[in-house]
């Protein structure tokens, strides 16, 4: 709360696009079974998150302030993602 903006919940997932991929977790990593999902499950999870957060965290004024702070603190990457991962632009349609 350095900028007097309420904490915004951030949910992260790893979405596997290939439906044939088998997702397994070891017993000590049980939380991963809720974080690593197939793409078909993503819409339902988004709906579930939306339904669990009925009340808005930020009002219009706080949202504008948050956007302003984020934009002010933004730093452009000093590297090319394509170069970093040895990708060619031709693979993107």
C-alpha cells in the first residue's frame, strides 16, 4: 500500500493449450493441480473468480489513480522477447 491503493488480488494460472496433455502433480505439490489447467477449463475458472468477487475493490477514482501509478512506474523491457527465445516473427499470424 505504498501508494494508498488497496491490494488487488492477482490470480495466476498455467494454461496448457493441448487438450491431449496429461497434467500430473506429485502429492507434495497439490496446489499445482489448481494452477495448471487445460484451456477448456479457463472460461469456467474466470467465471468462478468473477462470481467470488462480487464487490468492486476499486472505485472509479482509485482505479484512475492505480492506472496512473502503474503507467508511471512502467519500465520498457530492455531486450527483445523474440531474440531472447530465438523466435522468428514469421511464426506469428
